[in-house]
């Protein structure tokens, strides 16, 4: 008997019973609440889906989990306004289209904060929404191919959308926005997805202080005007066709103070006009910037290019490049004004070939191409496109940390060198 | 072979150049994963220097023995041609392995000052693979050559062709042929050109196949699978076995003709 009690005690410690709160019917509580009321939900596990069609605040009090049925969105908000959803965990089932977190339709003035969504095909979907405020969401998608996943947040035909500090991974597109006006994305993090941000037909968007990592492409921005992309950190997009940022058919786009590091292509501008790319850092990308049909009034200025295999490449139209820093610039600054005395030509025979015929990418930084590029620079075959008349001589944002000497590594290497030299001498003496 | 002054000078040159380039790149660029200018420079240095040294030293070693009559003398001893070729191969491998280990140690040592390890395991494996394959090819060239000078000339022609000329020829063909034609020619080139085979191996081992671009998606997809990697290993071994086997065969035929 004593033994059974001890085993029972140990079982209770290691396998605690989860408190189910099924006796509390959430939908019933919502239906019974008055318009504008704040509903505090006690900690526990609840069954979804639930539908909200009135002004209400749903606030989790402790660890509140709502489970979906895999067929309908866990929470649906339709034809209402002034709704707040806060401090909940939504747990999806299965991998069908209906397995989504929150679905909103024809809504206004909605705030969703501190909501965690796990095992969902898609996180939040909104159609015809106005004044959406989303912050501190965490969305974890499924382990499946991109084609079987939904988007983290997808918003259609809406305006005045603000999304802050949201973490998304393993979805198709982190943020998918279509026909949206006045969009603000700040401090978000998207990883291991197809696109970090995918926006189409959006006017007046601002993406700042976001981080995109190891997606196929960090930011895919199409048919979009009046956009600010500032202070984002976009890195490790190294898949086939992977890019840090792709902009296609847009006007009045300001790309400023971003860091694009270790991407297949850092920034690709395709049919972009009247835009500016300034004060960005392009580091260790295979190609820093690609300009295709983007020569018209689009200026690439005051950026820093370092460690990229190809800094810039373009089609025959070229692009306007001005006062950038290029680590492969070989000119002098006799006047000591910080600007090189001779123009910088970004054109390398090989870089141009890669744009015209993608199969040439095979030769990227191959021994033969390295020699060819060297010949290019020696013979000054500069061409007429992608010329920076005033290249900068030094980086302004370079911050090199003071490195500590690794003594263990140094001593180990020294011992190895001495040992090998000893071995060599011994063999030579025999 | 380590006693040879020629070999010692080569080792000194190699260690100096390799360590200098690595140190400069380490100081100039941040440590990042992936195919960067740093890894590309180091890879190209290995692809340029190691085959050049291996082909010239290895081929002249056998051609010199044939030319001087040393091989004929050796044949009077109880030693088979197979043992002779494998002995040469082992000597060449050990000499270059020591040289590589020395240069890696120097790079790791200098890396201690800039807070980086300085070298990746993929790079180490690939360097040893370069030695394994090109040492075998060098002995085959030595067996084919009639004299030391002939061996030197053959080595240089093949080195330049594999590293530069074939690539330029393919780039030129690409200017007037369709992309898919060039893609197929490049795949053939990877299989018949040991330098390209090893460069491709670097991308495979470092999981950086995407560097080659979307045109090679199916090809890289196959080789990056477990079966593809097995095929890669088998073909690499085949390069070595065939080269050494043909070297023995040619030397044997030469002996009979004499």
C-alpha cells in the first residue's frame, strides 16, 4: 500500500494532470457577456472554435489554452468592432485549411496582444479590416513543405494595420499583405519560412527594425508604392533563388539603414523607379545588389559593400550609383577628401553574364573567373553602366570588436607546427 | 621525398602564401557561414597551387626515374611495378599531407590573434581530397611522359586546361549557345575535369550547392542526397584507382617495348 502511495506521488510529480476547463463553455460566456465587457478567462484548457460578433475583451488570466477542432479557425471575429484578445495560447489540430488561429472579417479597431499560436496551418487572417493592432504574437507553423502551410499573418483589403514584436517561424509567408493601405511592421522576427514579408498592392507601408533569417527570401515587395524599409536585419537567405530583399514594380520606395548579410542576393530591384537605396550595409552576399529595369530615377547611394562576391550587377540599363563604399575599389585619394580620385566601375564581365544568362552562375568565383575579373580591373574595361564617379574611400559604420588572443589555440597550433617540422627533419635525416 | 630541396621550397612557398591570404581575409571580413569571398579565395588558392605542385613534382618524379634509368635498375630488384607506383603515391601523399598540416597549423595559429578558428573542416577534407586525386593523376602523367621536360610540359598544359582554359572555352560557347546546352556541357565538365570535380565537392560537403544557381537544381539535388554523396565518393575513388592502374599499365607496356 505504502509502495503504491509513493508511486502515485511520483507519478503526480512527473505527470501532472492538466486542468481541463471544458465545464466552462467559452462560447456561452461570450454570448452571455454584455457589449464592451472584459471577460477574464481562468487558467485551463478550453475547446474551440469560438466566434466573436460583439464588442468584447477576452483576456487570459494565467495559462489559458484554447484548442481548435482542425476544421474551423480557433477564434473567428466577424462584423464587429472594438475587440481585444489578450494573453491566450491557441493550439491547432491537423493540417487542413481550417486549422488557423484567428480569422477576422469585416472588423474595425481590433487589438490582439500576447497570443501564442502553435501547430496551426496559418496564424491570423483578416479580410476587410480597419485599424488592426497586433503585438507580441508568437506563431509556430507545421513541419511540412511550404505548399502545405499557410501564412503567419495574412491581411487583405484592409487599412491602418500595425504589427509589433511578433515572432513567426515555419510558415509559408511570415506576413502576407494584399491591397492594404497604411501598414506598419516594427520589431518582428521571421525565420524558416518562404518569405519573411510578402506584400502586394500596398500603399504607404513602413517596415522597420525587423529581423529576417533563413527564409527563402527575407522581403518580397511587389507592386507597392510609397514604402519605407528601414533598420531591418536580413541575413542567411542562401537557398536557390534566395534573396534578402526583392522589390518588383514599385515607386517611391526608401530603403535605408538596413543590414543585408550572407544572402544569395542581398537586394534585387526589378522595375523600380523614383526610389532610393541609402546607408545600407551589404556584407558577404554572393551578389550585393541586382538592378533590372531599375535605372530610372532610382539611386543607390552612401551604402557599404564589403565581402560580397559580386558587389553590383545590372542589365544593360544599369542604375545610378553614387558615393558608396566598395571594398574592391583600387583607386587613390590624393586630395584626402574621403572620395576616390577615379571612378569605380561595378561592371565585371562575369557579373553581367550572370544577369543575362543565369547558367553562368555556375562559374561564380571560379578560378577562371577570378583571373578574368583581375584582367577586367587591369584593363579598365569599365563600360558605360554602373559607374560611381565619387566612390567613398572608407566605411563609416564599420565596428570591429577588439578581439582577444586565444592562447589555447595559439599554443596548440605552435605545438603542431613544431611537431610537424620535427617530423620533417627526422624524415629528412633518415 | 621530404628530403628534396625542391619539395622543401614548395612547402615554404605554399605555407607562406596560404597563411598570408587566410590572415588577410580573416582580418578583412567577418566570420560568416556560407560561400564568401574568404572561402572562395581559400578554395581557389588550393585549386591553383596544390594541383600545380602535385602535377609537376609527381609527374617529374616518375619521368625522372624512367629518363635516368633508375626505374630499369629498380626492376632488377624484387619489386613489382605496382609496388613502385604505390610507393611513389604514398611518398607523394605523405609529403603533401605534412605540408598541408603545417599550413593549416600556421593558419590556426594566426587565427588565434583575430579570434577565429580560421579554417573549416570541409576545407581540410577537400584539401586532402585534392592531394589524393591529383597525386594519382600526377603519377599517370609521369608514366605517359618520355622525359622530365615532357612531364613538366604535360603537367602545365593539363593544369592550365583544367583550371582555366576549359572554363573559358565553355564561357565562350555559352555566348552563342542556349543556356540548357551550356548547362549540360558544364555537367560533363564536372565529371571529366578533376579541378571542377573537387570544386563541386566543396559545395556539396559544405551544403552550399545553391551557389551554383537554379540551373543546376536537379543535378545538385541528386548529388546532395545520401546516394548522391555515395556516388561522389565512389567516383572520387575511381579517379584515384584508374589513374594509378593506368600508370602501372603504361609503365609495364613501356618496359616490354624496351
